[in-house]
C-alpha cells in the first residue's frame, strides 16, 4: 500500500447563495483543490432565478432562467472538478427572509453528513449582497452548532484582503491561495455561466487576453482568529 492509498480523503464543503458565486469568487481555489484530489461538495441556496442578467441579447425570462442557471452551474462544476452539487431551493433574493433557525439546522445536517475538513461560506457582514450575508450567517451558526472539527473560512472579493486592516483584520487572519495554475479552469467556469457573463466582453476575448484579467491569488478570512497560524497559503 502506498501513501496515496493511506491518505484519508480530504473534503471541502462550500455553502454559497447563487449559481456563479463559486466560480466568480473562488473558482481558482476550488479547481486547485479538486485537482489535488479534494472531494468538493457545493451547496447553492438558490437557483439565481432573480438575476438581472438574462443573456445578451436577452433570451431568458423568469420562467426559464432557473433551469438555465442550474445547467450552467453543473457545467461550471465540471470545469472546476466539483463532484457534488446540492440546492437548498430557497427563492433567489429571499435568503435573508427564510427562518434562520431551520436554515441553520439544514446546513448543520449537511455538515454532519459531509464531514468536511474545510467549510467555505460568506462573511455575514462582508458578503456584499443580502443573500450572501444571510447564507454566511446561517452556515457560521451551523458550524458552531455542530462543534465541527474542521476549519471555517470566509470567501472574499478580489484582492480586497491585500489590505485586511481596512476591514478590521490583520495579515495573519488571511489565507492567500496562489491559483495561477488553475486560471484556465476558472475561465472555463466563467464561460459556463454564459447568461451571466455574455455581457462581459473580456470573458470572451482570446484565452490569453481573458486569463490576464484574473488575479493570481484568491483570499480567505479565517473564522477562528485564535487558531494557530501554521501556513497562510493553504486552507488544509
Ligand atoms: Zn451571489
């Protein structure tokens, strides 16, 4: 038996709000870990059916958009190597109005079932959209409720966390992942979310030009600020 056979399977559970959160915010990191054999489960609270972008020129309507976005998300998951995809079937733009306790209980049950080493979600204040903040708050509460052994991190936008002091954090609260080798997968995932990205001309430029628009790093905030800092370039 070699070491690979003996190594326990590492697992990551990502709990986000909309189809495309996974690709647009941390697609490089998800592609990196799936390529290293990490088993990734993605939970999308909604199907993104209230999205303002309906294709360019528009070809979707409120009836057809949910199925289209689900299909696009499944394609993006393939690009990123995400093996399990679950929906909570909450209506888009209403996550903040769902019963917090039952939402927390549902996510806690998922944490029990998946038993992840790493949980990713939104920061409940820095999420940037009410659905993001609400799913982040419930996932954080679920993580605490289960007293789970793994680590919880918050996803963040672009390179904002190059200056964590602006948000009340310090450098040692930030995990910075080099995703340079996984930007092609990230671009493929952006393109999979076609109805959302068609209007962004840069996404459809020749690959090398489009890839040049991505940053080299993706940034994550530690939930447990007291946890000992071993490395700041890896979530596991
Ligand atoms: Zn979103």
